[in-house]
C-alpha cells in the first residue's frame, strides 16, 4: 500500500513539474511577440564577409566542443563512481549558460558601457543583436555571429571550475551557483577586458583570447570554491584515482583541437592574424606537453601519459592571452615557461597547500592564465598585431606593469566574488555538498542513478 501511495505521489510531483514547464514555455512564447525582428534588423549585405562569417561560425563550433571535452578530460581523472556526474555537469553548464547569455549575459558583457565596469541591459534577450555587423567588435560578420562565438567562451569558463569540487558538489546548488557566477563574475570581467570602454581595456591590458577572462577567473574562483566546499571524505588516494586515462587523453586532444577556434577565432576574421594565432597555439601546446612529460619523468622515473595530456592543456592556457600578439619562437618560450610554472604549482599544491582542489584547476588554469598574461607583457609585438603593444622584450616595460595590474585585479575579484556567492548560498540554506553517504556511494549512482561502468 505504501509503495502504491509513493508511486502516486511521484506521479503527481511529475505532472506538476510538467505543467510548470509547459506554462513557462507558453509565457515565453507569448513574450516573443515583443521581440519581433529584434535579432534581425536591416543590414547591408555587402558589409558581410562570407569568408569571415564561415570561419567564425566554425570557430564557435570548435569552442563549443571544448565544454564536453572538459567533461571527458575531468571525467577520466575522477574515481569510477563519479564519471557520469562530471560529464553531466559540463553538459548542464553548456545548457544553462547558453540561455543566461541570450537573456542577460551578452548585454552585461558587450552592451553599452556603464562606468567601465559592466554593460547595460540594452541587448536583453538579444534585442538589437542581429544580421548587421557591430563595428565596435567585428565589422565584417553579423553581430549574431560575434554573440554566439563569445557565448561559447562564457559557457566553458564555469565548466572549468567544477574540477575543484568534483565528487562532492550538490547538483542543485551547482545549478544556482553557475547562473550567479556567470552573471556576477564572468560577465563583469569580460566587460573590463574586452569592451572598448572596460577599465582594464582602457588601461591597456592585453588578453587576446581569455587568459584573464576565462582561465584566471575560473582558476581563482576554483580556489575559493575548494576552500568553502571542503575536502573529500576519502583523500587517501589523491592523485591516484584516475579511472580512465584514455578519457583524459581524448579530452585533451579535443581541447587542443577546439582551442584553434578559441584562439585563432579571436582574430574575428579569416586573415593573417588568425593564421598567426593558430600556429602559435599549436607550438605552445607542444612545448608544454614535452615539458610536462620531461618533468614527470624526472620526478617519478616514468614518462606519464597523463602528464602529456595535462601539459598540453596547460600550454594552451598559457598561450591564450598572448596568441594574437606573439611569434613562433616566443610561443615556444611561453609553452616551456607556462608548462614549468604550472607543473610547479601542481607540485606545491599537492605537497605544501592542504586545499583539496581536486583536479588542480587553480594550478592549471589560474596560475597558467596568470603566467600567460604576464608573459604577454614580455613577448608582445606590434609587428604581429598593430592593435596591441610591444612588450618588455621589445622596448616597452610599461606593458608588463599593466599586465601585472590586470592579473591582480582579476585574481582578487574572482576569488572574492566567488567566496561571497558560495557563502550567500549557505546563508539561504543551499548546502554546498552532498551527504556523506552519497559521496561514499558516488554521485553517478547516488545522485543521477546512472553508473558509468557495469562491472
């Protein structure tokens, strides 16, 4: 009898939710009439470059594949009972931020400026973001194309953070955190750095494709999250819980592939600058992968496959801010230096800093992005990108100072804002982590009911 009543209650609960979602769909559908033509508009077809548009749509797709690639990359590193949860979290973040970006994210990041800090809501629901180019950002492609390219950057950034608290984060809390973080952390930083009137852009900070906006913001937020969420119950096997190294290698290979859209796409045209960014991206990834393998070989007496995969990603992180400003030889240096610095950060975090940043997001993305942004101030050349500046090595030491100010501002804000968001969630009784029994059982079964492997 109790089972019958329980099943009946579940059915009632399900149909209430179904009715709620259908009602929401109807409300949004009715509201759509107020946005008739808002994302189309009149435009001059001769102003659109079909080549640039094709390249930027392809680049957007390349960057999109990086978010599920993060799921495989992280999913291979966790224990066998948490693989599905990690991949699912990355996919849900892809869906969540895609909607947040359309509603408010794009407008807050790239809308008309409010005192150099944030955009206004002029582009709410993509109003005014249509077929015509936006000359402020990209004059040869539809504004919609620029928007969707930037959307994929906004999507992947919070997906990077999940590596700090995998195996113990409460799913419902993660959903709320992602929406708040995207709005209160990512969007303002993107405006600071990439809007022409953003205060860091006006200061002269160089970040071609997201070393500060994406990687530093995710890495330093991950550090705050790891502190507040706390350590895993079982940390005896830290560093030795990888369940599927082929998944890690697959994820890294897909990230390397997608990163060509990430960096070369940031040129916003299919021209020489995109070609240069494409080439130096590959070089730095290769140099860092070799550096990590050599260092792991020296440390453990075995050349690690995991080290090759992680090292490549760290090199990609380091070259990201510099990719549109440096040449091939400089990119080798950035790959080696970025690889060495991130390897050292992982080494120190694992031995001297007792913080359970499970997959070393702070070390790989936070410190990797910081190193790359600072090295941009050393190796940048106006000969490569006339819209940039020379770095320290080419007679402009002031650029190095500007880069240091930028990384300090982004690091402090990301850490502090994330700390406050997570604290606020606990104040409103949203627990940050699952129960001890669910963590012990594994999130795949306890939370999702979908084990990755059937032994």
